[in-house]
């Protein structure tokens, strides 16, 4: 098999390095493994799971839609509600109307009001407006929905958006800690726990009797979503050889697309929301046997020092893929090199809850510890927030456009398919960075153009929205690949988790934006979404291209792989013999007293001049402090 030629750095001589033919990095091992049965098991498992997550992620579209309704008035109410001319008599307090004025004025108009009814005040002889407490719902589209069963209309209308957003709130909460758990306890472990939990809640929540319990279940489902989707996606990307990552990333997303189209079919055939949710949730049980066909990420095992376990996984992979790997000694040498560069070291002996929280906080701070990793974190969070708002917001826009719900979602899902499939040739032509920028830019152009289309050209208006949906899908798929190649292995789950949390924030906001303006200013939805897409496109400019560059395993790799995007110290690599950390006040700390970046780097990877460390403060707390990297030349001797 052809070796990966995209790795920077000069290989060691055969006499001194047994791994000289593999460039000494983990991607070279994966290149030797190639793509075979072992990799396909991972891909099939995660494609199936992606398809199951769709039904609950966009459940609000079919389970809690806008439903036509009329007020169920008491027998003594006047029918219908009367909208009076300007000269009609009004009373203070509750809105009241003169019966005489309403019958004598030729300018009085009659209109049905679904939220209020009028009753006659027997004392004053006037009509008083009272709020409606019961409604009759149209069953033409659905026999029962969350909207109709729990009567989420009028003053409770906001609860429809809340039903959809509770899932996103759960995803936001889950993203905050699932990334840390994935880095701490492993991808496979978290995937197993989250997917089985999701299966139980998805099936059971279909028969909950009250709205608070339903909202709670939606939140819990959402919290399990990133633990399975995020970790599963990263797991697949980490076991694939470099040239196949874009293909597998898009393939996983295509399964989501097909499930979206199928959801319209299932919703059309099953018109009662409880049976619909049960039907689409039962297949999640299939995930349990699929989990037995895959392994833990050997890349993660190497980074955290579980080399023997990683070796066992690699040997199984080689057997299934029918390839021959180098000797155990050579593989262990590569894994030790990867681990030696890792900034994260588990040095705390205590395993108390507070220690774990401190460690989790420290790992979050790693995402802001240097210029490059900080730049990646901020830009990815912004762009993921926008793409979350676009992707889910445009799916829920049927009511604003006044089109059939089933047809709209089916077309929306259909547009996701070209959005995913055209990504591969575009990415090969333009690269990761420019593909992401172009996807956001075209989305912005079509959405900002849509409000300018005359009302009588509704078809053209819908076409533009669907193009926006297609390109937002392209943006979602391409940035999902891009981000996994930007973040190093040791913080990839944490960084992807934070970005995914930002996307959920956008998805939370989207239903409320639509609900607030869809009846009065529907054109404003496209304007808000279009401007957001334009900002996201421009924000990508400071980042770099990642195509044909090996995945960074450590934070130090960012300097090695992408030299020139950040100012470095002026010390030449061969001049550096010792580094240490010195605070702004002049206090010097050794390597063991800081977490990042004050770990001893290799002599070929000098650290940034200023960076963030965490040092032990009083009362056993870790406190952030800015440290300066201090270096000594060979001729001056060691650091004091």
C-alpha cells in the first residue's frame, strides 16, 4: 500500500528509528491498514445511528406543528367574535363592545377569533371578550399531535417552539460535558452508554401522559444526542486513513438525508403522534448488536497511553482488512512518540468529584490556551451556531411559506442529498476551507434574494429557499469534516463538543425566530438567516487549508503543521535545550507545575512566547495565569 506522503518532517535514519518507513505518526499506521471490513463496520454502525437521530432531532416539524383550530365556545357566547369600526363604544378594563353599535353600523365586519369569544354582560348590556380555554383542532393533516393533545395554541403557542427547543437545550447541555467524557473515558465507552440510553428514552417517552414529563424526556434525549453523534463521528474519522475521511464524513451525513426524506413518508402514513414516535424509535434497538462489531479508537488509546490495548485493536483491524502491519515494537514506538507529544497528563492522584471538575475545567481552558487553538475555537463556534440555525430553521419554514408540510419536508430532505453528494467533488477541487466559505456565501445570496421575489412568484421563492437548504446542508457536512482536521486529537472531542453546543444554540434560537415573525413579517426570516450566513463565510478567512495534511495529535502539532500562521519565538530549533515557565512577576515554575503549554516540548517544536497555564493556587485551586516561555542557548547551560 502506498504510504502517506503528506506528513511534514524529515524521517529518521533506519539505524536510529525502527519506524522510519512510516514517518513516525499515527496516520501512517492507518495508511498501512487501508480501508476494509474493519473500517466498514464502523461506518455502517454510525450511518445507521445517524438515521435514527433524525426522527427526534426534527420531531417538532410533525409532532408539534401549527394546527388550524377554532375556539370551543360555551353555549352563552356570541358567535362569531366581532371586529368593530373605529366609532364603536369601548369600555375600560376588559375589552367590551356596544351591542347596538355592532348591529347598526354598516362598517362592522365579522371575523372568527380562535383565541377569544364574546359574552354579554347582563348588567351593562355590552359584549365582553373572554379568553378561550378549549379548542377544536383540524384533523385533515394529523389525527393527533402534541399541539392538539396539549392545546398549545394562543397564549400557549410558545410551548410549540419550546417542545422543539428542549431537545436542542439538551444537546447544548450534553455538548458541554460529553466532549470531556469522550476524551477522558474513550469514544467507544461513551457511544455505548449514550446510544442505549437514547433507545430507552425514545421508545418510553412516546407514552408519557403530561407535557412536563414530555419536555423532560426531550431534554434527556437531546443530552444523549451529542454523546453518540459527536463521539461516533470522531470515532469513524479517527480510524480512517487520511484519503478516506472526506468520503466517510459525507457518507454519514447522507444517511441523515435519507432519513429526513423517509420521515415525511412515515408521518404521512401514521397520523397519530404517539404511534408515529413509537414506530420511528423501535429500530434504535438494532444499534445494540451493531456495537459489538466495532472497537475503541486506537488513536485515542495511543494518546492516553493504553498502548497494549491499542496494539490489540490494530492487530484485529489488520486481520479483518487482510493487511500486514510492522512489528509490535515498531507500532509501540510510534504510539510512544504520539504520547510523548501529548500535553494532557493525568497527574492528579485523587479521583474526587472536585478533582474531576478541576481537570475538566482545565481541559476546557486548553481550547483557549494558544493563538491558533483559540482562533479555531472561536471561528468554529460562530460558524456552527449559524449552520445550526440555518439547517434546522429552514426545515421548519413550511408554515411561513404556506406549503404542504409533508411535501416541504420531503423536498427539504431531497435537497440535502445533492448538498451532501456534490460536496465530494467540490472539496477535491477547492479544498476544505474554500468549500466551507463558498457554501455559506451561496446560502447568504439566495436567502437575501428571496424576500425580493414578488408574492405571485411563490414557486421561485420556494426554489430559492430550497437552494439555501441545499447549500446549508453542504456547509454542515463540509465544516464537520473541516473541524475534525483542525482540532488536535487530545482536544478534538472537547473542541467539537463546544462547536456542537454552539450549533445547538443556533437551533434553539431558530424556532423562536420563526414563531415570532412568521405571521407578520415572514420575509424577515430569510433576511436574518442570510446575514448570518454571510458573516459565517467571512469568518473562515483567517483559518488554513487542511487537505492532504495529517491530523494533528497534540497542541504542539499546530505549530509544526501550520507554520507561518502564528508568530513564534525567534529561537532556532537546534539552539533550544531547555524551556520553562516564568510568570509576569518573574516567578519560575517547572514543567510539572503547569498543565499547558508548560510541558517540555521537543527541541524541534519551540512553544509560543506567551500562553495560558494553570498553576496550583492557595486552598488547592487551579488558577489561570499568563506565563512567558523562557529559553536558554546551548552555550549558556541549563535553566537554573
